[in-house]
C-alpha cells in the first residue's frame, strides 16, 4: 500500500514538473511575437512583491513585456490583475502595474485593474467580468507559470487565445527559478483540487460555505 502511494506521489510530482518545465521552455517569448496575430486584451498576471510592497523583478518584467506588446499594436487593452500579499499593507500589485504602464505612455483609458486576487485562480475568476467582451485574450506571465494560468482562466470561462512569457527563468537567479519550478509543480495539483471542489460546490450552491479565502 505504501509503495503504491509512493508511486502515485512520484507520478504526480513528475507530471507537475513536466507541466512546469514545459511551460517555461516551450511557451513563446513575448518579445518574439511578430504581431501577425492581434488580440482584444492582454492580461498581465502579477508575480512577487518586494519587502516594502514594491513590484518584484518578475512582476516588473511581466508589466514591461505587456507594455512592449501594447506599443507594437498587438492589443488595444491591458488588464492588470493582482492584489496584496497576505498580512501586508501596501498598494495592490495591479495598481502599481497600471501606474508603471501609464508612466511608460499607455493611456489610462486602455488599462483595467483587478486588485483583489491573491492566487492564480482568483486572478482568473476576478478578471472575468473585466474582459467578458474580449474574444481573444493573450496572457503574459513568467514561463513556468503560463500553462497553469491558461488552465485557470479556461476554468473561469475566459477565452485564452494565446500565452507568452516575459522570461524563461526568474530575473533574480537560477536558484530562485529552480525553487519556483518545483513550487509550480505542486501548485498545479493544488489548483486542480481547489478548482474541482469549487466547481462541485457551485453546482449545489455551496460556494458561500467555502468562502472566498478558499481560492487564495
């Protein structure tokens, strides 16, 4: 019995690592997109925040990649999604991302902000009302995160037409990249479990009992 459980855990871990590494290595680079495909909205998912609440290097790179895509005319609309870190008081990531885009010349009228999410599932679910009229959505995030993000948005009913990575590895080092690839492998199954439970609860009207924190 223990051997079977260990084998199951090993298989799940390998699948999770495959998804994470495949996402990092096989996803298209945002700066390599040639503009032959146009999108209605570019959705930018927040990443880390620094100790004092400023954008982490990964979140800044995601935002800058989206700004470049906007400037090259790949979409007329940027949607920033990301809230605050747990137990921290600072400006939400999405608000800072929008400010960075505006400082780079993107009109405020071309940006929408979702600033209450603290997980990828919440990014997707909370962003859906903002982009419900968008038929073609492009997701921007780090490479290792993209496939899970795309699955999360599909779960939330958002039509994802494409994804692109702001970077293959984390800009703050290979060690951090390795740690996050492993974390992403676990997060894949964690997300799948939570999404399944939430969807089942939604069928019987029991999501209020789960509470919004269930998707954090």
